């Protein structure tokens, strides 16, 4: 499992190296592509890249100061594909409301069915 910042960097690299081949990428481009509240300095990005390489998620062919030639390995793409989509709060509330409506309608259906059964049995017993 990788942390959030590493996953964000991996996502950026996957977009840049979409075909699985090597691509030359500058550290500044990675930093600018990160969301504002997850921005890192150059050293932090280098640390993340080293970590991803050690985990066999990316392959670094060479690095020259702030320029890297790298590729995302199949395991890296697999990590991104296996991410579970997060439910939005609105969808969760909607699902909860549907579940409550289902329980209530089931209860009412059972109540009506039982009442009809009792009424029918009562009238049948009166007839015989």
C-alpha cells in the first residue's frame, strides 16, 4: 500500500507515461500538477520517486538534477486500477433513504398480508 502523496505522484506519472514507455519528466512539472494542498518541494518529490522505484512501481532509467527519464511499470498501473471509487456523501444518503424505504414497505406489506389472512380465515370459519 502506498500513501496519498505517492499515489498522487503515481497518477501524474501514469498520465504522462500512458503508453508504458519511458518519458522525460521534470520535477517542476510534477510539482505543478499536484493539487495545491498536496504540493511538495523538489526533494520530497525525489524521495517519493525513489520510494516508488524501490517498490517496483516505476522504473527510473536516469536522473539528471531535476529531470528524470522514467516509466510506470505494470504494477503501478495495477495499483491505480484497483483503487475503489469513493462514494459521495450525497450517494450514501440516497442509498440509506432507499434502504429505509425498503424496510418500511416490507413491514407494511407483511402487516397487510397478515391482516388479510386473518380476516379471510375468520370469515371462512364463520361460514363452516
